[in-house]
C-alpha cells in the first residue's frame, strides 16, 4: 500500500505539502493538483485513526431529530445531509424519540471526540447545559446560551392573521397542540394574538392537548361542534400551529359538512407538500427548510473551526396557498 | 482522567476483565455489574482511536438511501436507526440522490475501515462489484452475488389481483413507473400478469414513463381518457407499482369524475400512511417495513461479525384497506 512518502516522491513535493493537502490546508493550486493526481494514481488512503489521534477531527456531525417519520424533520435532514456532504462532513443520524438518553449518548460521543459537532432539534435544556464547549447548534429551538437557527415563528402567527383577514375572515381561531415544541407554538400563538389585537379582531385560542402529532381529532371535533350556532361555525378563519394539526382540523370540518375555504378558511404552519414533493397539503405558513438546513450546517462548521458565529439566526417565513384559503378580495 | 487500570482497581477485577466488558465480550454477570459501576463512578471513557487501531471496528454502519424525502425510505430509516442503536451501532445516513459518486464514497470509507458495513437501497451493480469483502446488505434490490433483504414483490402483484377479483373487479390494469426500481416493479407486474392469466382475466399494462416518483399525472390522465367508452372506463380494477403512482392515478380519476371505489377499485404498493403515521392513503400491498429493517440490520451485523447469513431473505407482504377498494363480495 502506498505511503505518504510515495505520494510525495511521485508528486515531486515535500511530505509536508502532501499532508497539508490531505488535511485541507492551503497550498498552491499547482501543488494541490500534483498531490491529488498522485493520490489518485497510487490509490493512497489516509490512515484514519492515526489522523484522528493527531487532529482530533472526525469530520462527522451528529444530527439529532425527534424522529425521521415526521415529514418536516425528513425535509430538514434531506437538506442537512447534502449541505454537510458539500463541506466534506459525514452525518450520524440519531432519532431521540422523545428519550433524553439518546441526546446524552451523542453528547458523550462529542466529548470523546467521536463526533465534531451536534446539530439538534430535540435537546431539553438539562441535556444542553452538559454540552460544555462542544459545538452544538439547535434548529428551531431557542434555549438559554445556545446557538440557534430558527424561522420567525412570531411573524408566522402575524402573517396567518394578515392573510386570513385580507381574504375575508373576521372571527379567528388558533388551535395549537401542547407538544414538546411548546416554546415555538406559543410564539406562533403570540404573533397570532398580537395581530388580532392590532386589527381589533375577535379571536379564540384552543389547546388540543399534549398529543405531539396533533392527531387528537375527536377533541377538536367536539370543540368545533360546541361552537356551532344555527348550523354555522362561529369562526370563519382558523390557524393551526402545525400542518399536521391543520389536516386533522380539515378532516373534522369535512365530516361536519363545513365547506373549506368557502365557509371557513384554514392556514397551517410548516409548508408540507404531498409526499414531500408535490402540491402543498393546505394553505400554510412555510418554514424556509432549505435555508434553515444551510444556516444550521454553516453555523456548526464555524463552531467546530472555532470561528465566530451569530448566536441567533432567524429566517423569514412565507405564506403559501394550498387550497384552504380563498383568493384575495 | 481515569485509566482502564483505575477501573480495574476500583472494581476489584483484572484489566482483561474490564477490557472484555468494554468490548462487549462475555464475562460473569457479577463482574459485568462491578465493571459498569466503576466505569460510571470514575467517568471512564475509552480511547476511541486507540480502540479503532486495535480492533478496526468503528461500530458504525452506513445506510444509503436514494433520498430521505420519499416516505417509504423515511419509514425504513426510522426502523433501521432504532435497530442499529439496539446493537450498539451508530448510523451514517447517506442519500445517494441518484448519483453513483456517493455510493463510491461510502464504499471507500468502508475500505478504509471508517465504517464497518453498508446497508443500501440504491447501489448499481457496477458499484457493488467493487465492494470486495466489505459487508454490504441490499434492501429491496436483488443483485447478483449480493446479500439481500426484500419483500415478496411477485406475490404482491398476485395479491393485488386476488383482492381486486374477490371484491368484484374483472377488467384489470397495471400501471408502473419505469423508474430505477425497475427490477422490483417488473416483478410486481409479473405477479400481476401471472395471477390474471390464472384467473383468465383480461388485463393491460401501462408504463407511465421513467419519472421515478410517479407524478406523471398528465400522461396517465391521457391514457385513461383514451380508454373511456360511453363515459365509462374500460377497466374496473387498477393496481399501481407504488402508492405514489396510485395517488396520482386517484387524482386523475377524480378529475374525470370516475368514482373510486364504486366504478373502479384501486390498489397501490408500499402501504404508505397519512403523514407516515395515520390512516393508509389508499388500499395497498403493504411492505413489512419494520421487519425488513430488522432483518437488514441483523444481516449486516452478522456479516460484520463474520457469522453465516442467509443470502436472500424474502418477507411477506399484506393487503391493507385504504378506502379505494370495496368490501368483499
């Protein structure tokens, strides 16, 4: 098997130059080309473990999501993996599955230099406080002292009200699920309430319980049933904290023969598409998933390289039409 | 920082015993407990790289899927990650995104001992032939000389015909997408044709083109339009090679005011659920995703440990009702 000396001889450069190229440090374009050609020609392969011992870099990042079944997380991971690959990093994918144990496990790995950094969507504050100086970036969660990439949840709530209002709704309802995402869904609700007050619109807030997936269809059905007057729903515009919840609400309204969007307009939050690729499943406040993935990866790479980062990155949301809102009046 | 000797002293056992416990070899339950308690008490952490140099195991498996956006692959990865974790393995997730380059990259990593094995759903034969003695297990692809875990695609096609027939359909149509999955969708079609011939049913086969996702709605719409006689579709039962394709067909039939399942029954293939958790999106031949993940992980772990494995594991499919078929006659 070829050694680093063989490569240096073949390329006609010093061993140190070969080492620089292999470790991604700067050399002249000419030398870089020579070394890369020799590496390819001789089939030279770096000794990974020896390299690990020396630089303590593994070129791996652990990405922790609650689970990969949830379409929003699958979308995020779809973009994160591609972005990490672009930087030459491999991705450990870990599903915390609402268990703190796995978060701890990956923090442990980072402490043992088995991963260079963590990009997480699930830590609880207790776990994160144990992270020490390990590069950890949170996506869509703002915790004390953590570096965070998120989308503008407060404005998402405002935007939903503005869109419902501009399309003719006057009596609004916000439905949220009291999931682990509470800090975020609360912000969406805060934005919703602030915009309603600003427009002097009457509004109500319904908490559909702590079902993380928002599939508590019966509870929502009962609530809507209770707010029917003379066969008409008291609300003419509904905003839900997630698209999953929105689809559940849509299903309940169909069963009750409430016409959407003619009688009631509905806006969800996330921007989910049919099988993750097709049309939007409902009108929604879309999170900029690709930008969030890109910013998250960029931030964790900067932290790993001990470069300065922005502590909080907030990316803009947009309204997308998905058939559950009317055309603008 | 605590050393392995400190742990041995604290636990009152030999250094070799500590080493055995740390490497997952068998020792008495009593000694195992003692060592684990001392490891926890002293906060001992193994030197990963030194360990890597010695055993050449990284306790990582690379899982390669075409992409994680496709719900079926997300479901597979959902179960694979949990199963690998149960075995003490971490998962590199790689999306090949229909590019051979990334497959090569992970084969390269395996050759450099950076991953212990590969669980893949995407290799082309050329790539795989380069794998040498690297533990590689294919899920849902049967290539020459590869170890493979799959579900019974031929019987899936037969089962679709049996179910359509038992529920009253007599003139059948199979629609497939000519995607990279062609070897599999062809088998589904073979089973379909064999069952039709056995029952002496007339049938047709339509190829919707090489759109991997099966979203070629217009082409399918035109085809169905061409097969309308006196406002009625010539077929009363349709089987599609994937659920994605089935949903596209369903959408086209709705536009044409063809009633499903009253006029035409429809069966897809995969068993996709609403947001990956809820009701089935349509009646379907469901793949045993969880069992396939479990068998795939078990097989690659056996290969890594140089234990004997079954070269081909074929798991049974089942019919699931999702509202696009009538009740049994």
